[in-house]
C-alpha cells in the first residue's frame, strides 16, 4: 500500500480517537511538536534503519517524547507506529492528520508567501479578510520568500491569489507588449 494511503489510515484512526475523547486539536499540536523533532534528517533515518529493533527505537522515542510532553494517547500511537514499522511515514501522517482535522473543524489553511514575515496584527487582519471571503475559520501559515519584491501570494486549497508585485509587473509587461 502506498505511503499516502497508509498515512491517511493512521491519521484517520488517531483523529477518530481524538474526536471521541474531545481532544483532536490537542493531538494535532502534539503531533506538530513530535514532527519538529523528526525534522533532523538523521533522526528519521535512525528510525528507518532496520539495524535497530522496535524496542531500541521505542526507548529512543520515549526519551525524545519527554522533551516535548505528549499525552499517553499520542505516545502510545507513536509506539504503535514503531511496532508496525511505520514511523518513517510520520511526516506524511502529520500532514494527513491536519487535513482531516481541518475538515472536521470546518477550517481552511491559507499558505501566505511574503517577502518578509508579517507582524501578528497584520496576520490577524489578513485572517479576518480571508475568513470573510471563505466563510470559514482560517489558519494562516506564512512562508518567507525574499525574491518577492512586495505583496503576497495566498494559497487556499487549490486556489492561488497572486497579489505579488512581481506578478503585477509581469502582467503590466504583457499588456505593454500587446499594445494596450
């Protein structure tokens, strides 16, 4: 089975537990903290390495989880991933979990690319505008791209709103070449 499909199944199972217990949002935050640990490429490779058995991996994981403080549900879920040799799909599973949790909470994620990160008041204003436009709760995720001269590019689902100065200049160039 493909990693994406497996990730979806595990994410759905954890979400179902979280919904049943009323803490699916907390579980998402805990998964983010754990995924932050696994951003170090060597660590994920260590857990994928077949030289280490499940018990050794669980000992290492247990020590790591003490640093990020997770609930027993999250800890046991991660140990299950180790037991089933699925800990390598953790990054994909976290993405799938958030997508499912967003659907459950009727919210969307807006990925905003800006030349410099926005201040919190600017993010709050942007969030308000996007919530009015979408009719849903919006989570704003910023990405910095100094190559943008100014403005921003906003992605919500499969829609892209390009308000960057770079694209405005490109449109102007096209119009000028066309003789408008």
